[in-house]
C-alpha cells in the first residue's frame, strides 16, 4: 500500500513538473514571436541602436569602394555640414564646417514597458503615459550653429508633463544665446500607423511656441506611402522630415529604390546617413526644391 502511494506521489509530482516545463516552453515561444512581430514593424531601429544645402559636397574619391550596383564612397563627415550628435565628438575637426546640429536631449517612453519591446500590441493596452528622461549634452553656447533638440520616443501616448518640459528646454538653449530651430522627434512609427502618428504631431505643433519648428525622423519604408493621404498628413504638422537610410552602423541595401519615391515630395525633407557607411549618392533628389541635404549620424 505504501509503495503504491509513493508511486502515485512520484507520478503526480512528475506530471506537475512536466506541465510546468511545457508551459515555460510555450511562454518562451510566444515571447520570441512577439519580439519578431515588433521588429518586423519597422525597417530600421532608432539612433540609439546605432544635413547641408541642396548642392552636396563631392565625397573624397580616394575613399571609393566596391558596392552593389557600382562604385560607392565612404561617408566622411568632413564632406557634410549637418550632424546628429549623441555624445561630444572626440574629433572637433569633423564639425569644423558644420552649420546645423541635431543634439540628443532625452528619451520619451512609458516607465512600465521594457525598453527592448516597446511597440508590441499586448503592451499598448496597459502602458502608462510616456515620461521624459533627460539625456545628451547639457546647455551650452554654440552660437555659430543652428540647433535642433532631439528626443527619442518609444510611445505615442505622452504624459501631459512632457511638452512643458520640452518647451522649457528649448527656452534654456535659446537663453544661452543659441539659434534654436526647434525639436526633432525620433520615433519609429510603423508605416501602417502614420495617420495616428500625424495626430500626435499635430498636438505637439499646437503646443509648440510659434518661434520653434518641428522635425521628425522617418523610416526608409515610409517612402512606400509617399503618395498615400495618411503620409501626406505629416505635412500638416511638421516643418521637415529626415529619412534614415541606415541600420546600426551600416547603410541599408537598395536605399536608392526607396528614395526614388521621394523625388517629388511636396514638403521639406533631408536624408540621414551614417558616418563610415557606404553611399552611392541620390542625385535625383537634388532637382526637388524641398530637398534640404544630408544629416550625418556621428559614430
């Protein structure tokens, strides 16, 4: 009798352990699927995972390398005049000819959502309003540059406290004697949610003082919607769009095919490139009066 009870107890414990193990495997598989879905919503990540007049400087031909579809050049900051800066540059000569700087100032994200999977659909229902965390360079005088303050965002649902904080920061840079252009939002809005993103940007525009402008970064995939009404809604809220052509530290392949769709874009835009990335040019954009040059992300 005792042996039967012991065997039954072992059988029950074994069954419970097997159920727990199978449940853990199921949870892991669902997590991987959710992560893959989140990543597939966009063509490339934000800058964290890693600009000049229409007449572009000719890159140094000595830096030519073999690229798909013909010769490429390596992006050399000394050939450009507009830059994203996340941390102080160790080589000031890179910025000797700079006239416009996009300076990281913070991150806007929900405090209760993991950073590595902010846009998954299951998170949206219970995410707390996004708050601002200050990052990047402190206020200083850069009087010979045009200054944009950049904020990375991982959510479209913002706390009411965020906009007053952004405006206060703009005013601080302005009082330091700088030529402050406005703010840039660096948010990887999925292409299918551009209409919702446009509504957020309209709300930001309404609260932004008239002397400041609004810029946004955009995914290369957005160009597929260049003729779509929801894409054109962006024009109602923003002053410029900067399309990113890189992922991590590499230029995305076949970027030219996407950029070709922006050839007749009717509002101001720039193209974002990565320092050290390969580039074959996009001269076809230079006939568009709304094309305002290239912005280099410094590594």
